[in-house]
C-alpha cells in the first residue's frame, strides 16, 4: 500500500467509473433523493494513521440512509452484546432491503440488521435501553469522524411520511412479539437515522474502527471488543449490500454497506476506511458508480480480504 500512489489512483478511478452513473437511477420515494444531482461523485480513503485521500465532491454532505445501520448495530452490540441475535438473525436475505416476505415466513425475526426490518428491530432494542438512540448514534458518528455532524429535518419528516413499508414491517414484528416499544417510536428513531448527514470524507474516517479491531485509530478509544468488530464486518460483507452482497464479495471482497442516497462505505481490515458516493443506484439499491469505484480501488490497491 505504501508504494501505491492514492493521489494518482483515485482520480483515475473517478474518471473511469463516473460515466457508469448514467446506467443508474437515484431513489425517488422522497423529493430530497429524487432531486439529488446525479453528477455528484466522490471517493475518499482514510488509513489507520489518519492519512486521507479524496477526489470529487468529498466534502458535500448527504443523508447517510442505511449506512447508519452499521452504527446502530454497533451501539446495540455495545448495549446487549451477542444477545442481540435473539431479536435479529445474521443470514443474508437475498431479497430487496425493504422486502416484507421473509418477515412473515420467519415469524417476525428479520434476516439481518442491514435490511430495513432488521434495523427496525435494532432501533427497538436501543429504545429499550437509551433515552435518545438516534442522538447516541449521531454522537458515535461525530466522535469517529472527529467533527460535528448534522441531521436533515426535512428528510427525517419525509422518511416518516413515506415509510409505509417500514411501518408495515414494524407492525408485523409487533404482531409476532418481536417489537417491545411502540411502532411510532421505532419509526421516529429509524427516520432519524436515515436523515443523518455526513460527507464522503467523514464516512471514510468513521468506518475505520472496523478496520482496526474495534478501536478508533484516532483516539485509541475501544468502540467494541475485537470479536464484535469481526462480526460486524462479517455481517456487512454478507448482508451490507442486500441482494448484491454476493456480487460485492466477488468483486470488492470487503465489508461494505450502502445507503439509498448513493454512498457505500467499506473497510479493509488492518489497512483503511473508504467511502464512494454517486446518487444513481442499480436495481438492488446500491450506487452504480460507487460500487464500480470500490471494485477498482480494491483491485488496484489489493485490498480484498480473500
Ligand atoms: N430510508 C431508506 C428506507 O427505509 C433506507 C434504505 C436504504 O438506504 N437502503 O427505505
């Protein structure tokens, strides 16, 4: 890695993958995402010493959406450890992130915490234990990226209003006894997590604790025990990009997590954190150009865990 010139490589990757954005389509279920500029693009890396490299719109904030699921999972594991797996499974779903079908078949136990149903169960676990779960997730993110981060109240409200499928999942889990607080509280927390705003550069920094055995490399603060960091990475690798997780494992070979605003974070254990952002999505809801950027970066920098 030391001999690799990321200053030269990142712009090369950007030039190669940016045209692919035209093959994707940004999410359109709320205005803030539908109106996103499809030409935005950023790719950022941050290694364990803190050295950062970035190209494109790396300092433009956007809603992190489902990327928050990694950090709400982290917080829930801090609170209840492996007991969490009584409430949510850790198997890939092979279904879209907002699918209801498995939830019925699996009697209200979501397949994994990276899909919407699983994240709703995680919100419920947090609501049972903290006064302000999404505030705590924001505090964790802010600590990990070393800067204050925002929340977009308009997006939060729009998520709540447009969240019919998510609300249906929460009710279904409640009917099966796998939701202990109220559907309203869970939905409000979940919408607050979707609406957290960060930049590509901040996300590349924030994910590094997973590349560093659970310890924030900047502060030395242990976020989770090493074994749990390994497990979060395993869940990201197998479930973080939904029904394309197999393809991402094949092409990128790193724990990844995508969000519907077009960002994908990844970490290369022992090496670095990274994030790619481009709003147009593929059919699985993963950034088309962002996925291609991580593929090339992993390939050229030999980052795959395999
Ligand atoms: N707000 C989105 C939803 O709940 C989050 C999903 C995602 O980013 N993939 O549908």
